[in-house]
């Protein structure tokens, strides 16, 4: 067989090639970069600029393979891999041949790979881009599924919104023009989440704060990255404070502070802290008022207790009036043991008009309790004391 081919080619050479003719060009349909076992393809030999009748022959790896301008493969397989060449001859047996055209037939379908293009740490409601890669990716329709439901988009990349919950996305390829050629599936799970909060940290001094303190605050964000910072005091933005650290001077800048961090590479990604109260002790009026009220309440309770004790002991005053010319006696009389008894004695003074008035001088004496039990003794004792005072 080899000998016959050599003879044929030699004879063709003897008859001469087409002087100045261009080489034929081999084309393939479909012209995807790879050929998959089982596909249907067609090779075509074209000689540009020639109008006459031509005869075409095909050779694979140097062996005669067939004739005709087109070479059809109804179901190509790995055995058809090789270098193909076509020869074009005119009626005068002049010929020209093409460059080799290599075909490599894949036994298995390529596998797709799904990747998340944009940053994985994003908040819910934002968007993320997914890409499906298939080796030698031309010639494929990209099929996307969300939770096993087919999406209308057949592009290599899709942009989707991040949900609050985890969602499954799947991708596979279908050969263009050959729907029965379908790759395996690759998948990825994506999910968003609520924005994490930043944190305001008091560096120095530590509370309680005092008038004149300069309190250093720092805004801390959970993820290490480049951030633009902002500060608020009592819900109002603090102008000129765009750094990670700020100083708060007391008492002039007393208030509630919080901070925000915006990611420079992704401005939508914003972290917000809770509020921190930075207040000096001088503004603790509620605590002062509470202390004053507590003190007053304690004093009132103590007063009530003292009055109750005194009432229980039964000490009281009772004036005693005597007849004209007698001594007026005022006595504190005790009904209980342990309560001292005092008497005030005022000798009677007679005016010229016959009216009796108390003397200006009052004498007090401490009497034993038994002296008060006998009214006659008590009266005699009081008169005697009054007379001694008058004589003096």
C-alpha cells in the first residue's frame, strides 16, 4: 500500500503541480477548539481563486483516507484522531496539497468549575458574580440553576443578589448544536449576612470620668482591611473626625458616641457600632438628687422613731395651779421608771391691788419619785422651798 502511494505521488510529481497556485485550506464544522467523542463533524478542503474542475483526495497520517471536497464524520471517536491533509488536482493532473490539519478527539466531556468572582464577605442584599469555566470554553451553552431551578441566563458569568440564607447555584455545559452532549455539574453555595458591628473602645482614662479629662476612643472593626471612619455624637456627625482614634475633652464634649467603618474597596460595606456614654461625674445630677432624697428620707424615719420612743416612755408636762397666796408649781411627771421628774416653782407675789402675780424668779429642783406620790407632802415641800428662796 505504501508503495502504491509513493508511486501515485511520484506520478503526480512527474506531471507537475499547479504553478503559482495557492494551497488548499482545511476547515472544520463545528469549529470548536476541542472535538468530543460522539460528535458529528465535517472537514472541507477549499482552494481559493481556482474556477476549474478539481478533484479532492484526503490523507490521514500519510495514508489515503477518502475523496471528495468534504469529509464527514457521523460519530467521531478517538480512533479518528490524527493529522489530515487534502490534495486538489485539476483535469491536467496538476495538483496542490494543504498543510496538515490535526484533530484530537476527547473521550470524556470536560468538567465545569464554578467560582465566586467578587469578594465572598458581603452583606445580604448586595450582588456577587459567579463564573462557570469549561476547558476550551468555546462551543458551550452555560446552564445555570438556582436551588435546582433553571435560570434563563446562558452566559459564562452571572450576577446574583446575596440572600440572607444559604442558596445553591449549579452550572453545567450543553454543546452548541448537540443538546445530547452535556457536561457534569459543578456547584457553589453562597450566602450573605447581617452587617457586623464595629466597636468603640475607651483607651484612656477608664471611667468614671472627671471634668478636665481627655478621653481617647478607638473604632474597632472585626475584619482587618482599609476603612474610612466616621464618628457621631448624640446622633449628629462629628465634623473633621474621620480617623480611627478621637479625643473627647470633658465636660465640654460630654455625650453619647458611636463610630462607623466603610470599606474603601466596597463602600456599601458599612459597619456601625453601638453607643458609648462619655460623661464626667459633674453631670451626674440624677445620682446627686437620689442621694439627697435618700438622706432626707433617713432623717424623717429617724425622727419618727424618736417620737415613737418618747411617746412609749410617757413623759409629759402638766401645770398645777394653787390658790391665792400659794406657790404655782409646773411639773414634768413621769409614768415610767427611768424618766426623771422636774418641777418649776413660782412663789406668789401680791400686788397692791390685791392681785397675785408670779414672782419673776423660778426655782427648779429635782425631786425623788416618792415625793410625788403624796400630794400633801409634795405641796408642803414646794411651799418650803419657795419660802427659802424668798428669804434669801
